[in-house]
């Protein structure tokens, strides 16, 4: 076993000793918030981990990387990467009882930058994540009407035909790109603020403020709904989905294993990044949440349970999503086929019902034989079920285009639409709680905020400030900015922070000390599995994933998809490269959190070095005098 | 009659998809249904100015196929000329709904191949529904925020008053020092910097009379 521990003088002074920990709970009762009951804590953690990614990223990855075979790398990496990191964050939070900045500066003052990096990432991710919630709310508000507004195209001014952009693409595309986003054709073209999205954004930040106004005191109550409702809705959708025609096509498509995919490194890289990002590690929120626990809480069991729930939710959501996608693809396929059949029987005046899907090819041949000239003039669409199944099924495209289209084809569509968007709203909101926690608590630890200020004011100012910044996402080019942030703000910095976290706990704090702490808190030392994972396997995997991810991202050309009605291949999106100044933004967005780690370390080293000549004076002018009554005055 | 259809610019092709529209309840297309169709077309023409005298016999059908599709023309009372296409088109468009309903079909299943269907604009409520829902939810949230802030302020005020009251009573307790013989019985006064009252002061060396 690797027994390397870096020298860390003064660690004992910065952290509570185990004896102090025993009595800490009465002392903290008035000053530090704590969970009302275990259920609140578990629901909050589960809610933070389970988010939009489980619903719209995992199913797509699963399907595109060999279906059922993808489960293998996913489950393996869940066990060797996700669970150990989760246990580590829970245990260190419960032991040191501070937010992320407090924890890392307790371990070693130089490491404060790790906490600051977590804070920046939580902030940046929170900004764009809440905008997505605003879009979900917009769709939710629009779901209370029949027929749904994205089920048909609006008419143009002359009332003679549908709006051209809509007729060429589809009603759902038009509703998303034009009536919701009113998207411009380039990120340069900012346009103006779209007032309807601004209203929804206001609502989203207000709801977030209501739920986080007093920290875990209020979020603890909110999670009873936001963490449980998605599961109820998913179950309802599962039942509804499985009874739709074509659902089995979708599920078969999802789970059919293609074992050759396992040989490709990109499959393992995607599985690793999905496990990592899905667990919401390195945001600092989980550390903060577990620091409110009682000292002897069994964090080992918690981490295993949360990991299992997270994995199960991903698979469950994937099944539900793909049953509905299978339904939509089958509907599309049937429509495509019907159009072809219609073309044939209209041209040859055959009675209806003579040509069906089964005898279509036979009839085609017969018609060709009867009248080749007329037959040659006909054009048939290619109907391929697989291509319908693999259409644009991840991210916002899944939720706002593909799924909404599927919903319009179900009976009682407004009900399904309302349920679906409430589920997305709850999933997003419960993840936002963790982000807010990951920003507010470090700000308090950094003493940037005066202690007198009540928590309501701090959260209020944070929400207000973030709200004003997110005006950017309500512009015509807002969606392009959001994709940019999504790709670069929440990826590389997190991987670096996670690696630093592991390294700090195992080698700076000392894994032996950590083991003793856990034995004190939980009752038994972590077994050999955890030891191997923490010391060797997980950091190695983190490093490999980070390097691979970094190489892939850096070598990729920076392009983005643009919705341009003037494009020849409209309604496909056009891929253009970003303008030059975007590179600067990317470097700032990804670089500032990463650089704050070494940056702060250097700053601390310089300060220590400058203070050293002054320290001698301190030693001289501190005599210890004995007083008459025996107290030692130092 | 085939002569009429030679000048086919005034003829219209009609296509019905009865099975698609009605499924099992589909009726068979026979001469009676054709009679009804002629009646509907004649009815539509009678609504046009100057054509009030159109009779069913002026509507001619031809080329009825199994699909079901056929061509038709409308002749003038002399039965020598066909009516211009524009007039027929206008008449059919005006009464499209009535014609559709007579056959239990709609614009997609009863097609007049050269006549575009008038699209029904989606009904727009005066206030978009989404604003109503947004208004309701936003008001609830604002009320909740105000209530939470007010209760937080009240809690804090109560807490501030609470410890200060406790402090007062503690001070009072400290101030009740037992006094014996006029001398406070707190010899080892650890408040710091106090004179040790166990020793008599200069003034009290002599007991008072």
C-alpha cells in the first residue's frame, strides 16, 4: 500500500480533535443549522445528484454506445469512481464540519484555492442551469391548453398557408426555436431581451429564492416534494409509455447490446464523465450538506445508497424516455409509410385498403409493371425506423423537441405535458439547491460577508445578482451562450477539483488519519475495497479521464450548431465555428476556476514568506506571567 | 358528354378517402352518393350570383374509379358550355364545410385537387393562457417570500430580546451579594482589580458608636 503522506504541520490546530467532536453537537446546536431528520438529508443528496442529466444525457449515451453493453462500463465506473469519491466527500464533510472552502483550508491553508474553484464552478453552472429551468417553466405554463401550441403551425399574415419557417421544419421545432428562443443566426448577433423568457427567468429565480431563503431549513422542507415527485411522474410515464404502440421498439433499440462498442475508448470515457458529472461531485454542495450531519452518522451506508439510487434512476429514466421515443418513432414511421401508400394509390387510383405496409413492395412492383412511365414519376420517402429512433435524442433537443412531439400524439396531451415539465422542473430545482449551497457557504467561510447579515439577505443578494447576469441568456443568442457555458464551465474545472480533492484527503490530510476518523464516526475502519480505491484506483481513473477529456476537447475544433432558415439543408442545423473572441470567453470560464487553485497557493506562499521576518517579534513580546491565583496568563 | 371534359380546364378532380376517415363505419360509394354530391355542388353554385338556376342535372361526373376519385364539371342551363373554373372554385370554397359535413369527411379526406382549402386559424384567447398561469404562480411565490422574510425578522427580534432579558437577570443575580456586618461576603472577588473587602478599610478601623 502506498504510505506516502506529505508533511502537514499544524493540521491538529486547524481541525477539531476527536474528543472535541463528541461534544460538538451541543455546541453547534444554536450556531450551525442541522437536518431535521435523516430523510431530509438523503432526499437532498439524492435530489442534488439526480438531475436533468439522468433524463436527457444518460439515455442518449446508453443508446449510442451499444445499448445494454454500455451498462458494463457505466456500472463498473460507478463502483470504482463514483462511490469512493462520494464516500470521501461525505466523510470529510462530516468530520471537519465546514463548507468546501473551510474544509480545504483546514487541511492545509494552501489548498483554499480548491474550495474557491468549487465555488466558481457552482456559481457558473448555477447560472445556466436555472435558465434551463426557466425554459422548462415556459413550456409548463404553455401546457395548460388544448391543443398544445406546438402541435400545429401558426398561419401567416394572409391566412393562406402556414408560416414558411414552420412548414419547412416542424411545429415543435418552430415553437422551440422561434416562439420560445426567437433564436438569431449567430452568437455575434445578440438581439434584444425576449420579455417572455425574462418573465419565466424571474419566476425561476424567485422560486429558487423561496426554497433556499434560510438554507437547509427551507430546502429541507422543499425536497420532500422536489425529490420525490420525479419518481412518481417517471412511474406514471412508464405505465403510459409501455402501453403505447411502438414502445417496445424503443426499449429494444435502447438495450440491444453491441459488445464491440466496449473496445472503443470513447465509450469508457463517456461512461466515466457521465458517472462523474451525474454524481455532482466537486461542486462543494455535498460536502456542505454532510457537514450538517450528526457526528456518528453512517456516511458509508449513505454513499452506497445514494450511488445505487443514482444508477437506478438513470436506467429507469432511460427506459421511460425510450419507450416514448419508440412510440414517436413508430408514429413517424407509420405516417411516412402512409404517405408513400397514399402516393401510390392516388397515382394509380387503387381502392383504399388494398395497399398496406405488408404488401407495399409487392404492389409497387405490380404498379411498375402495369405502367412504368407513370411509376417513374412518383417519388417515395425513405422510411427507416432506426433513423427515427436515433434522431436528436439528447439535451434540450430531447426535452423540448422530440418528447414534446411525442406528447402531442398521445391522447390527453396537456396532462402528459404538464406532468413531464413538472418532473423536469423538480429535477432541475433540487440540483440548484446544491449549487446555491456550494456558493453561499464558501462566501460565508471566506468572510466576504459580514456576520451580522442574515441568511435571507445573503441568499437574496446572490439570487438577485445571478438573475441580473442571466439576462444574457434571454437574448436572441442566449441558447448559443448557454451551450458554450454548458460545454466548458462545468467540465474541465470539475475534473481538476475532484482530482485535487482526492489527492488532498489521501496524501495531505493522510489516509491513515482519515481511516481513524471514519472508525470514530462510523464504528469500523473502511475496508480494503475503499483503501485500494482511495489510494490508487480512483485518483488514477480521475487522472486518465481528465487527460483524455482534455485532449479530446482541446483538439476539437470549436464549432456550434446554428438554426438558420436560410441554410440550404434547413431544417438541419448549420455547424459554424465560433468567432475569435469566444476563445477568450472559454479560457476565462474554464480557466478562472482551475487557475484559482495554484493561484491561491502561490498567494499564500508569498504571504507566508513576507510575514516570516515579522514573526520573530511575536515570539519575543509574549512572556508568560503567573498571577497570584494561579491562572497562567500568556 | 366526353366533349365537355375535353376542355378540361373547367373540370375538377375530386378524391375521397372514406376508409381513412371512417374506418369500419365507411359507407360504400354508389350512385346515390354521387347524386348527393351533385346536389351539393348544385347547391353551392346556386349561392353564386347569376347562377341561382343551377340544377342537379347540370353537374356532370366522369371517370369514377375504385379509389374513389372522379372528375366533374358544371354546365350552364343551355348544357352546351361549362362554367368557368373560377366561379366553381369560389362556390365550392364558400360551402366547403357544408359539403364536407354531408359526407362525414374533412378537407384532407375529401379533396378537390385544384382548390386549396381554407385553413382554420387557431383560436387565440384574448389573454394568452400562459400569462395567467405565470401570474398565479408568481404571486404565490412573492407572497411566500414576504411571509418568510417577515417571520424571519420576527424570530430575530424575539431572539435579540430573549438573551438580553436573560443577561439582565444574570447581572441581578451577580449583584445580590450577601452582606454581613456591612461588609460584602465575597472575599476572593475574581472580577479583577477590586480591593479585597475582607480587609477593613482605613475608615472602619474604629467601630461606630
